[in-house]
C-alpha cells in the first residue's frame, strides 16, 4: 500500500509543534513574574517610542519582574536592552520569518519558534501583564487577541496597558465611539485596557492588580452571578 507522503509530513509536524510547547514550558516555567512588551520591529533607536519602551523595561526589572519580547528589532530590541542593561531577565521569543525578524543582541534567554500560535501561548501564559507599544499588524493582533481572551473568559483578566497615546488615539476613539455605538462590544469592554505614557504608572497598575494565575480554558462555571474560567 503506497505511503501518503503528505499525511506522513502532517504527522511529523504534530511532533514539531509539541516540541515547541515543551521547550517553551520547560524554559519559562522557572522565569518568575514577567511582563510582555509588544511593539514594532521597525522603530528606530532615535524614536521617542524606542526610548519609552527601554525606560519601561528598566522600570519593570527594577521591580523584580522579567521582560519578555518577540526578540526582534525596534521596540522589542529597546525593551530587551532596557531589561538587560538594568541587570534583569531579558527574554526573547523569536519567530522564524522569511524577512524582517532578526534576533536582537540584548536577550539573555532566547527561544526560537516556527509557529506563531505556540509563541503566543508563551507570551500569555508567563506574563503578569501586557504592555502594547506602537506597532503594526502583529502588535494589533497581540492587543486584540489578549482583549478577546479576557472578554470571552478564556483567560483570567490581567493588565493590558497601551503606551503611546498619540499613536493609538485614533483607534481608541474608534473603539469608544463606533464599536460601542454599534453594539459590537459592551461599554464596559473599554475598561479591559488602560492607556498611559508613564512607566511608573505601568508599574503601579501591575502591582495594584491581583497576581494572575493561568487558567486552562476548559469552560466557565457560574458562581454568585459571575462567570469564572475553570
């Protein structure tokens, strides 16, 4: 009976996916409290947002938390640089891409992923908070995926902090007016994120929030009229 080459390739792909999850869980489970910082790979070092990301990462490690980024250039490089030069844990979750992604030199823990979905799980599972700096489609994806997971109770709520108010103001206004007005989100959904340009406020928001524990997305239970993931 002839072997289905495509089926054989699909089977081995499952093991490759499993390997990425196993390595990620093994390396990051010992990391301790961490903050994931997202942003554009194209931001140059003389850009104010680069400097803001660097300062924010420095503040994070000075408050005994690690910094996790996508490991590339731009905002990711700035955050890894701020964390590394402040003597903290500077993690890069690199992705294999045909262009643009090149690991920055400021990572003292570096992992490489082929699959976006495995990498996204690591961003989420081991972070106490997300900081969303100015970025492109990838950053928007990370912002809205985190809000979706929280909104749909697939993940315990934790701080989602948007930095760079001038950059994001059009989007934030659209969310508050068009989306709420059209009823595609609830008015209270705009409270799932916070906008600030102050690294010290980022730290305060994180510290004032109850420490997040990962909740496996098996569904919800109802208790006292509130829904909790279980």
